[in-house]
C-alpha cells in the first residue's frame, strides 16, 4: 500500500504517493479523533468512471466533523473536486477512496486547543471486499461479544477514526471463529450493525432494518430504501433482536465496501434458504445496475471523473 506510484491529495495539493507523510506526533494517531469516509468509483456504462453518491459522502464527512467539533479547513466543493481529481490523476478505472480529516502534530494533549485540522484524499484499486461467491451465496456471521457504541459514549452519527477499534475487535473475533463478519448489538442487546455495514432482514415479505440510534447512517442503506420503494417495499425501521435474524427469511448487509451482501448464517443458524434470498437478489442487482450507470433514473447518483 505504502510504496507505489501515483498521487494523494493533501491539504489542497497533489503530493506524490510516497511523500504523503505525517509526523509520528500526529494528534489523531495518538487519540483517534478524526473523521473519514469510504467512497467508491465505478466504471459506468456511458459516463466513464464515476464516483457513487459523492455529495452524500462529502456531506456526511462534514456532519461527522461538526459532531466532533473538528473544523474542516476546506469548502465541500473543494473536497468533492479533490476526490474526482485523485481518481482521475491516478488513472483509476474503479477505485476505493479515502477522504480523512485529522489533527496534525502542532500540539499534544487532550485539550486539542493548539491544533490544525488537515485533510487528505487517497484512492486505490480495491475490487471486492468479499469474494464473488460471497455475493451470491452469502456469508457466515457471528454475534459479537463486543457491544456497539452507545450514543452517549461516542456518537454513532460520526464516522470517526476511533470508533473503528470496536469494529476491528469484533471483526477479528468473528474471523478467528471461522466466520466472515460480525454482528454487533447495542447496549440493550438489540441488533445494531456489522463492523462496517448496516443490516436488513426480510420476514413475510416485509423488510426491516434497525433504527439509526446505534448505527451509522449508511449511504448504501439510504440507497436500499429508494430501490426497495421502487419494488413496492416500505422498509420498517425498528428494534430487532438477534433471534429475529435467526428466523428471518432473508438477511443482508449493506455498505460502500461490502455493497449488498447476503447473510446465510448467524451464530450457526441457517437463515431462510441458506443462500441469497429473492428480495436480496433483486436489490443487489438494482444496486449494481445503479452504481454501474445502467439505471437511467439514478444517473444523478453518479459524478463523472472526466473533466
Ligand atoms: N456502519 C459502519 C460502522 C460502517 O463503517 C459503514 C461503512 N461506512 C456502514 C455502516 C455503511 O455505510 P455506507 O453505506 O455509507 O458505506
């Protein structure tokens, strides 16, 4: 990852990949207070490479920063342009993008009153988060022994760097026990989300997803609401228990990295037909059609990279 050609946008300038460095006393490295996004660019049918829901990601980055009182020293327009430029200037056909706003090494300590906020945007090829078989057959998930962030401990509406300690502990535990992803519960024991995904379940032709209390306001989650509405489903946001997932007809994760990913098993219980359910398949197909520019009605979700 570190050693490669290409450029990274750092504080308003394109910097050669190998020179985009920070000091070891970078504040965010010590305390984790920073915000970031995970964004994808896809090769589309008629508009070349496009970033999917660029404005929504930039808006969430700024909301995350606002929640944490981190002043982003750029306008949204500049951060949008930086994302388009890193994909373009690295000649990427498809890409994963990482915008991040972090505190520098101007000072140390928890007061954080003598610091400057910095912004970087990198992009690289990252074809698939899971194997192609996983997208068709679904993944094995375990309920995590780690509780998801509580709203009054850390704030779940912010996509904050430090939050991902919890995600990484949960994911490692799941991987170590032979599963592919973790399902985290909130502090009351209700289903919250995956380590980097929102969750949906389907039962008796109704689609449910947890309320946003203890999970990230996912951009893919919102996309699924729109696509499901087109199929005639009005998704119900409600508290979900883990045994409701066990007895669901279908379950799936959504996220920019994971895209739309069926869940075939939770805690050793097969879900539905043990593969990708029919509603999951329809939504997954619509999602891939949308990101690849094959849906005329959703072309406004795509920001072309070419000038
Ligand atoms: N929850 C968490 C904890 C995440 O990290 C992500 C990925 N950003 C999501 C949900 C899904 O969000 P999105 O669809 O915006 O990628």
